[in-house]
């Protein structure tokens, strides 16, 4: 049955070779992308380069004098799995959303890295306490992200006068994800539920949290808030579960929202900021986190203009004219699947 | 207007092609290309995420989005390279705010809608696999029967099968790649080329899991063919293993070097219901799945035993029949439609070369798949509505609402899905009953039987 050269074997080898070629392009070949800007009085010119085929967006906005985060510390909770069930039992409304240990922390880091935000450190409870103490005098430009339903009791123990809240009021930025802000803390004795209105401890006033005991799907909405930023940054996460209503507070909301709640809320607190990302731990939220932090948005950001176009194995550019006092330009490629980003400040 | 002489020549040449395969191939290609206008946006969104991750220099597992063994991911890497080198696509997808409420339905769908061109880019390699898969079935039947009519029938039964067309054209799932390499490995084994057979077996098993259950039958075939010469059998098995290991090492090399090999097998734990937040139902489903596959392993060992004992004349047919039965048994745990793809070429072979009665199973699988694929037509049409305007988005939303209206779970969507799935499932059951009906009857009548594969 077999001939000297078997056409079927040859075809098989060719197709296997195609897979290996794909392997090379997956791991051994990089697409080069870069961006540069040139600021002038009242205008900025930019240039985007790509050795591949991309859609770029240049988003111009004004931060109104607020200092954005340029160094981010992510708190990795080593007790996450240990107390997760207990936290669910102790929750009044919606249960904290689950994520897989250190994996999501790494994913946040990668999501920021591809957008040009490299200054990210992962810290444990002791590291968090140490950070807050050492940077307490001037925490401006430093962000702390809590990817857990609880923080260590050494920095917050269910009251307004604590290391974490004082640090924020001094100018630090807190990013909170996927659970009711401030509801739990942990110490050597285990998990504790903070009694009373814990949002007031952080914001200085009571802030409604969207965590009624409903199905996670019931929080999904297609209504945009702050449509300029939402469309310009291609924000995707469309659920408001654990989002906050910032009516009466100084700040901005982004993404999707309903009845005052939004998927992303950034609130001015003292000299600092609290940003709450609603919804579960998923790709949409990861991309939104990357977009918001890497673009250096703050609670005082105001959208100015978006320019977009194709950049195909070439270099393209454009110019904005503006009258903003504190302009930032975030350039990224890939649209809803952002694969490169760079932020520039005048 | 006078026709160009080149056009006239091409038309004459095309008109001179009389090979029956050409008609089936042309009809099949036309149907495939038309169906590829549709897309299961939930999966195409994931493929776009994977391509983004590759584009961003994160490989397959550096960022969230890819949950399978690497083979299909590498094909997406090839697609990405092609897009970067030759196309100017612009945005791969847009988030359609009006359709975001689709995501709240609980169905596997998304309002992030990939473009029609992007969908074609990811599906064309799969279409090529479909064509090769059908051709391999043709070759197998011809090798076994020396009858071009039967071989052409087998080709048509694969290339025109709604299971294949929908899996590639709508879902864009790589099951057809797994089936193709599985068929390569079987044909090359029959042709006494164990090294290449081993290579293709590894590719098949590393694309989609199911062909791995053919390990024992194929091993038994090798030893049976060399019965009386254990050394030759061992040598051939070693050569096949060398081919498989060489391919596996090459495929996993990036993950081995980066130390994230476990990420390649995440699909196993994902389906085992072992997450700390898995509820009792999810755990039950996961454990039942594991138990079902353990039973398939047991069945494959029994099949191997039967194949080993086959006489020399019937050995090839035993291997093919056993392979078909094992693939069918894999699907006894209720399958998603695309899983059935691995069964289709073996069933087509069996119908064309062995027993035409099994055609009724093909029909049941085809009708079931057609119904299942039309269940979520309102979301499959999203790329056409969003990126071409051929279909009105408002009409699609009305279509979606209508399909999901009803008391509780009694919606058209759910009812149609259940009907389609039951028909599909009965296709698998009928196949097994057709193959083993007579033996089963003897067992029920209390007579001894030698049920064999």
C-alpha cells in the first residue's frame, strides 16, 4: 500500500510545519509599536508607528491639576481562599466575587505592562503596612490596589481613623475591586466584618454601594456614563455590581452605569482618590483597569478630544489644539483589544 | 463586451473538470463561505483576545484568554502574522452598547462583536482543514475499497455535513483540526508509517482532547500487525512514540522554557468542577464527566483487546470500526455540537465502506446540529448587522427577545436547543445500536455473544 513518497505523509508534514510556523509567530516574532509626541503652546503633535496592522486612538484630556498614579502597589491577599467562604456568609447583600489567588494580581500587572505602565509592585499585608507608613508624608502619585474583599487589620480595622484612610486623605490613591469597599478586615484572629456604614469611613460620608442580593447578571447595563471617555478608551465592563453612587461627591464615573451606579467611579477624598471598579474578575474588567490606570486618569479628568485612524506597517500622526492647563495624551492601539499604550504629559 | 481570452481559457478549463469531487468541493466551499458570514461572537471574541495577547508579546498564556493546549493558539498566531503582514483591518471588533443586555440573558454570548473580515481570517484555516479532512476520508475509503464512488460519497458526507459546516463556519472551533490529524494518524498507521502516524496523533490529541482515547486501539493495531514478532512490534511502537514525543516537545517548548506548562491544561481543571466556588451541581457535572471518560478509557482498552485478536484480513477494518465506536462513546457524555466533528469522518467511512444503514445516524446528527446552530441565530447575525448593515440590529434585538420570551425556562431558545440536542444525542445512540444491535439482542435473549469492536 505504501509508495516511496507518500503524498499523505507529505501533506501531514506540511500542515504540522504550518503549526510550527504559527508557534514561531506566537513566541518568536514581535510587532514593533511606538508613539511619540511634541508639545507646543496650545497644541500637541503625535506620531504612532506600527510594523503590523493596527487601529490607533489618541485621547486628549485634562487632569485639572490632580496628580495621577505613576507607581502602583497591588495588595495580594494570602488569606483570600482561607476566608472567602466566611466572607460570603457574613455578607448582607451580594457576595464578594471570586478570583483565583495570585493569578489575577499577575494579570493586572500584565494588563498594565502592555499599555506602557511598568511601575507595578506586588505586596503582602506587611508590605502594605510598611508602604503606607513610609509614604504617609507624601503619598501623591502612589496607588494601592486591593484585589480582595478584605484588607489587613493593621491598616484598616473598621473605622475612619486608620492608616489606610489617613494615607488616602494625605494624597494616596486607592483602587478597590469587586467587593463592598471596607466591609472586611483580617488579623491574627481571622476575618472580621466592619460594622456600620463602612463607606463613610473611606469617603467621609455615606455612599450607596450596588450590592443588593441579586443575580450577577442583573447588574449588567448597556447605558454608558461619561460617553466621551468610555468610547475613547473602549471601556468594556458593563456591570455595576459593587459599584458606587457618587452623587454629591467630587469625582467622575466611567464605563457603564444605571441609577447613579457605574462600572468605574473615581472620587476625590481629601488630597487623594478612591477608584472603585465594579463587576467580577474577568477580561473586560482587566482591560478597563489597564486603560484607566495606564492612561493616568484621575478623579479630576475631563475629556477633550479623540483622534483615531489606521496605522499599517507605517507611521502616522496628527495634531491637537487645546486650551487645557494640565493636558495628557494617551495613545494606544488595538481598540477594544488594546495591545500597546503610551501616556504623555505636557 | 468581448471576453478576455484568458477568461475564456479558464472557463473552458473549469468546464472540462468532470471529477465528481469537484462538484461536491465547489458546492461545499460555497456553503461554507456563505455560512462563515455568521459567527458565534462569544468564541470569536475570545479568538480576538488571544490574537491581541500574541500581538502584545504575551504569547498564549501570559494574559487571560486562552484555555486550551497550544496548537490552535499557534494557528491564531499564524493568522495574526498574516493580518499584520498583509491586511489593514482596523478594529477587530466593536462593543455594541445596544446589545449588551444580551449578556444578561445567561447565554454564552457577548456584545463585543468581531468584524466579518476578522471572522473569515480565523475561519479560513479551519475551512482548509475541513477540505483536507474530507479528502482524507476519501483516501481512506478508496484505500480500503478501491471504489471512487464510495470514496466520493464519504467526501460529501464529511464536507457537506452540517456538524462540520457549523463547527467551522459559525463557531470557529478547531475540532476539525483535531479530526484531521486523527485521520492522518489512522491512515498513516494503516500505511505502515508509524513515525508520521505518531506525529499526527500527538497533533490531534494536543488540538482537542478526544483522539487521545485512540491510544490503546492504535497500539494494539501495531502489535497485532506484527504478531509473532514482538521485537518488530516494539520497534514500531517506539518509532511512533518518538514521532509523538518529538511533536509534543516542539509544541510545548515555549511553555516548558517559560515554566507555565500547567496553563496549557487548564481546560481539564475548568471542566472538572474543582474551583473553590463550584457549587454542588458544577462539581457533580465535573465528576460525572471524569467518570464518563474513565469508562471510555476502559472501553478503549476492550477495543484494543478485540483489535489485537482480529485476523490479519480484518485488522484494518477492526481498527477503524473500533475508532469510530470509541469516538461515539466519548460523546455519550452529552456533547457540544462541535465535539461531534471527530466522529463524522469515521462515520462517513463506515457508511461508505461498511454499512450504509448508519446513514440514519448521519441524518440525525446533521438535523440535530442544524437545529442547535439555528437556536442562537439572532446572535450569530450580529457581525453582519454591526459591520455591514445588511441585517437591521433592531430586528435582531427583537428576534433575540422573541426567542427568549416565555414562562421561566420555557423559551423558544431553550426548547429548540433541547430538541436539537436530543436529536443529536439520538444520532450517537442510534449509531451504537446499529453497530451493536444484533449483539445486544442476543444478550437480552440470554444467548452468549462476542461483542467486538
